[in-house]
């Protein structure tokens, strides 16, 4: 009989994927709770494991790999983003890192588009207005907002898998769609989306939406200068990572009236939300739920498990992250 290999699962996965874990002979799963483990618990439970399944709430760094010991072969992140993982440390320890690209593009784009519609048509403000018990009667000036399908321009920063899925939705709403993308030539067109310079995108877009990973080069990509370069009255949507936006600068741009509003799913100090954002009615907030579709979360969890199974069986992982 093959010796049992052990896998630490830092958070509860979806119900159906958790149920399936019992069917893998020769593997023992040490499963955490719904809430993120405390740091000390994370380090203790990963000790001597062969693999770990983690989420973006776990910081995977030198200390983590040292605590795990030399048996750790693979860390599977249940997320497409992997800014919670120190890739250089993973490479030093010879640990394979995997993420979950591809399976969450539709859900994340749906959520992004829901936020674009909510901002433009002032859905959350209007809902609050009714719930507050305000007296109202139909009027031509009441809650007017952005005419999304009457020629509004959407600017997508990062036309990767998710950015492209957002573009398809926007095109179906008759929006003009432009994008910036580090890997595509300026002036080229991808599925009706024109690749433009960042300067042109910021100046022309009624809504700017972010779909780049958080990297040293994208930290505070949206800052005082880039906000000032945006079209007056425009909106910002962030379903990527909080650190891409300088939140203080965003709040100032909203207060000055330069931006009409923003929708934020990912926060600089996550899970803390800046009270200044909460205080502003022009800001729509969701708690990092852009990929939270039922089937999507199953696919993310299953892909993480399949990556672990592949590596522990000596096969190539399905979706590795380049570590060195
Ligand atoms: C979620 O934020 C992810 O990166 O999948
Ligand atoms: C609005 O409800 C309209 O009928 O125009």
C-alpha cells in the first residue's frame, strides 16, 4: 500500500468539493474552518504536510515554507491572483505554486458589469432612498445617471481573460470599449476593443475598470495624477486588488466632484474597509465577492484540489504559476 500523503486545507472549501475529498485514497486532508486560521495555527498545521490548499487570506512566505518543512511539494491558491504568495521563497524551497485562472472569468465579469450598471443607474442610492421612507413622485430629473447604452465609453485596464469577458458584456450593451494591455500592441483591435495608451483611456472613458494583477508595477496605478487625468464625471470600478488604487486619492477625487462615483470590491486594507469610503453615498461596496458564483466557486476549489492531486502523483500541475 502506498503511504498516506497529507494535505492541509486552510479554509472550508465548497460543500461538494469538500465531500469529494474523502474519495481520494492515500490522501489525508486536514481541513480548517470557514474563517481564516490565525497565523500561529496556519504555521502549526502546515508542518510536515505534503501539500497545502490556501486562499488569498493566507500569507504564504518564507516563514510559511520553513514551518512546512522539506516535504511540502505544492501550494494551491484558490484564486487567480497570487499576490499573497512570495514566489521567490517558493522557488527557494522548491515548492510548486498553482492558481485558478480561467474558471472565474465569467462570474468576475458579471459582477464587474453589475457594478457598472449599479453605478451608472444609481441602483444602490435609489434603493437606500426608498428604504429611508422618502416621499417621492416620478419626475424627469429624478435619479438620472449615466446612459450606459447610449454611447458611453468603457475603459478596461488589463485586457486579459477577465478584461475580455467584461468587454464582451459591454459590447452587448452597445458601449464603446477601449483598453490598455501590456501584451498587446497599441492601435490593435481585439474583438472590437481598441488598444489605446493609458493617457487616452483615462481621458476618454466614462467608466474605467481595473483587471490587472497587483504587482510592484501596478501598485497605486490609480493615484492622484491618473485620477486627475480621468474624464470629469467618470466612474472607477475595482474588482482586481485593492492595492492598485490609492484609496485616499480616490476619496479626494470623489469629494472634489471630479469623479461621479466608484464601485469597489477589493480594498487596500482588506478586510478593513476605509470608513471614508463607507461614508460616501456615491461609492458602491461589495466584500471581495466578484467570483462568488456557486458553480464558479466549485470550479475554483476543484481546480485547486486537482492541482494538488497532479503534483502529488508526480504529474505536471494543471495551472502552475511561474515562480522563477
Ligand atoms: C480573487 O480575488 C481571485 O484572485 O481569484
Ligand atoms: C417612465 O416610466 C415612462 O413611462 O417614461
